[in-house]
């Protein structure tokens, strides 16, 4: 118990930390912060529930909020988030009402007194962008070196997954608010106006923060649970699949999260995007978006009746009048980066080289279309480079010859250069 309450002395130190432009968290600060998070996890759990500690921590947070004693408001809200996720997980894992069938399982006792004491009547609210704060001050902060501390990585992973699993209504509220805000922001963007600063971005920040976190995971494969079929991971896999069916305004932030998950567990992300019938599928990207892009600068009779949609036909018939919006450019670039990320695993490279060479040719041909934004064309070349394996596992000389043929047919190598093929 004494070790648990020592976390309050750490809180007294942390509340005096003020972050400015020229000051950042150091690794020592990060370790102290997550020692408090660890104390919460250890004392607010079904197996070892310390009610006195939980109530004392809640009282401390309420006092700090009302008296504004933390110099970093974002840090206070992060610790409050850690507390709420622990409590909601506790209430999910234990039985609050006595039931003879649950003997042997930890309980909070009869009635709902304990749960009401732990949560009160107030809902968890974010007055600051704590996920952006977490991304900038902790995850992308080189002075912190978070990826070198396994226990910090695993603790953050639990925080994210517990929030998704045990606080679904809060997550849904964030998502609805952000979807509405994104639609409003797109309307401003279409009129050439900047996004209003008061529009909520907490859900996008949450996804981008998670993406940044899992991008740091090079050895623990923490993202595996997001693609697992186990019963315990149902909420996480459901959340991951929902990314594939969200509305277009959420495409960029969803793709950024998928990039992070793919860096932690590339085979799981690849298996998901290889499935057809959703917005993040490879088939959707190459059979619609890439063919849409390849139509820029072409005549209608040259392009052929590939698609019948009005948007596609406008591009084919008069590409000079159709321009990609910054949001569309950002989305296409993000997806090309997702391809690069999943191709980091060599077995996935062979999938493209062996069975989807026409996709490689499609990208290479499109890189020569000058009416496409440079950032898209540059990312296309990087994507193709990632799709071609350094060693062809299957197909042998035939596969290599086929790749050379793609280079020549796409006229990346001019005929006057002679035959450069080396097989």
C-alpha cells in the first residue's frame, strides 16, 4: 500500500512541469508518468482492487482540476484518461451484484455504490487535444526514446486497447463529432477557406496518435491483437474492420492508423487490405483510384469505357477542368505509403511481383502523367520500389523477364537505350 501511495508524491512533482516551445519531456519524465499509470493498473483491477487508493486518486484529480494546480493541463487530462480506462475495465471484468454462479470471481460487493463512487456523475471530457499532446510530447519526442522502454510501450498499448474495448460510447461520441467536423472542414476547403480552429479533432488525433505509437513497435508485435480472431480481441478487430467502411472524410486518418498497425504487424494489415469490398482494399485502390488517376491527360477514346460514373467521365472527357483537392491528394499519398509499409515484409513483396504485376505497370505508367501532383508521382515510385522484391522467390527468370517487360512497356526505359535486361 505504501508503494502505491508513493505515486502521489510523483504527481506532486509532475504537476510543476510546464511545457513550452523550448522545453520537452525527457525520458525521466516519461518513466515517472508511466509509473503512475502502472500504479493505477495495479491497484484498480479485479484481482487486486484497492478501493482506498482509487478514491484517493479520484479526489486528487478533482482537486487538481478545480484548483488548476497542474501547469500542464494536457498531462492532467492524460492521467485522468488512464484512471477512467482502469475503472471502466474494472467494472467490465468484475461482477457488481452478488450471484452464486460467479463464486470464485472477484467482485466489488453488492449494489452499485462502489462504481458510483469511482466515477461520480461526471463523464470523461477532453478540454485539450490530449492525443495530439501524447503524439508530439511523448511518441515523436526523440529525447524521450519511448520505443526503448518495453514496459512503457506495453502500458501505452493497454491504455489504447482498454479505451477502445471498455469505453466504446466515449469513442463513438468522439467519432460522430469528428465526422461532422470533417464534413464542415471540407466545405470550407472547397471554398478556399481554412478549417475553423474550433472544430473538434479528437477522434482524428486519437487515430493518428495510435498510428504514431504502433509505428514505433519494431519487435513486440503489439498490433497483432487488432487482427486477431480470438474472443478477447473481438472489440479490437471490430474496430479495425470499421476503419475500412468509414465515410470518405475519415479516409486519411484511418489510413494513417493502418500504416502504424502495419509497421507493427504487417501480415495482419496485409490480410485485411487484400480482402475486397471495402474502402481500404487493394482492389478498390488499383481498380478505381489508380485507373481514375491514369486517365488524366488522356483522350476519351484512348481511355475506353472503364467506368461509367460521372466523376470518372468528367476526367476522361476534359481532364484539364478536373483537379484533385488537397484532401484527395493527401488520401492517395497516404494509401501509397500504406502499400510501402506492408511491403516491408518480403513475402508480401512477392504477392505483387508474382500475381499483381499489372498493378505495378499501372503505377509506373501513371508516374509519367505530368498533370498529376508531384507528391503523388513521387510516392508512386516509392510504392513500386517497395512492391518489387530484391530476390524473386517464385517464378524465377520468367518473373524477372516480366518485370523488365513492364519497365519497357511503361517507357521508363527509352528504346534508344538498347536492351538493358539482365536475367
